[in-house]
C-alpha cells in the first residue's frame, strides 16, 4: 500500500485555527500587560489647594506601586510620611519642597520591600528615632535633596537597607542625642554614593553634623561605598567626619575639611572592631582633635 506523502488541507485547518487562537490570546495578554503598566505609571499632584491631594501621606496611601507624586509650588508639608510601595516623590527643581516632621519620631520612613526615589525635597523636624528611617530590605534614593536639622537618637538618617545619595544631596546640621553619628548611621545596610556617566563635581555633602561615633557618618556594620563626597565641619568624640566600626568602607576622592574630634580622628577613624577602610586620593584640610593627635585620621588596622 502506498503511503501518503502529503497532508490534507482539512487536516491542517484545525491546527491553523489553534495557532491563530493562541496568537490571539498572546496578543490579548500583551495588550493587557502593557495597559497594566501604563496604569501603574500614574502621576498625582500634592499641594495645599487645587491639586489631587493636600497631604503627602494621603497621596502615598492612594498611590499604586510605580506612581509618581508631584509636590507643587515649593510648599512646606508638616507631617510624617511612611512609604510601603515603590514610588517617586518629586519636588520642583526651582522651588524645593520641605517635609517637616514637626517633632515626629521620624519624618520619612521607608518600609521593607519598597524602593523610593525622592527628588528636590528637604527632610527635617524629626525628634525621636531619625529624620529618615530606611528599614531592612528597603531602598531609598535621595537626589538633589536635603536632610537637615533633625535632633534624634540616630540624627539625620538611620539606614538598615540601601541608601543612595545622588546629585549633590546634602546631609547637614543634624544631631544625635545618643552615642551615634549626627548625619547618617548605617547598621548592616549599604550606603552608596557613586556617579553615573557624565556626572561631575561633588555627589554629596555631609556638613555641620554632631554626634559621638562619627559626626557626619558612622558605618557601625555593613557596607559604605563613597565617591566624591565632602565631609566638612562635622564634630564627634571619635571620627569627626566619618567613623567605621565593624563595617567595610571604600572612600574614593573624598574631602575631609574642618572636621573635629574630641578624642582622635578629626577627619575619620577606623576603630579596632574588625572593620576596614579603603581610601583613594583623599583630601585633608583644617581637621582637628582635642588631643592634638591623629588630626586627619586614626586607623588601628
């Protein structure tokens, strides 16, 4: 018996219909996915009147992950804000917004699992834990922003997740009411200040903060990676500008200017706690200590 060496059009038709049906389902799924992504990329405005919301926290609560909140008119918002989802919170470049905690435990808190970008916002007024609290597993990107005048246990920032400072963010005039750094305290997290292509100048300034271990920044444990950061006019008992405890720190092209330590390490200190500091091309000027020793740095390792 001769074998058939062709396929009947009638036999191919169901398969063709099946492929068409699958293609249609695939296209429908793609359109649905793109529509969902577009829906997530909404922008809402926040201001005293005439905007979508009058409160940042109300806007955060109503937002979907991936949304952007536009803070209008260079206003001052007197409130504390807790963020539990991926958001961008953006002020105006020509009129920065002020977020004033007015004695709150923390002015801005980022919860575990959230990635938050803050642009052109000044964060101030905390009087409890810290001006900014970044929890374990959270990411906060501060860009063109200021953390200032927080008087709290952990000063300006308590970081247990990932903190990224970009585009000349300023951490200034914060004070620790306990034995911690005035500016930024890192506990088992990551603090990173690194450039992107075409960046120039300073990427962050840590200035005028007061504390005990590290006036400007203390890496109690975890990782610190800094490039082109200025530590200036900070003061502490150990490490006027920067103090490293158990952590690992890499500091490239950083400036240590006019910092003061009551004990040792006017510019920075690395205490005998197992941590290491790797330096690249530091600049020192005008640092001092109460003992007159180790005015620029103290590194026991």
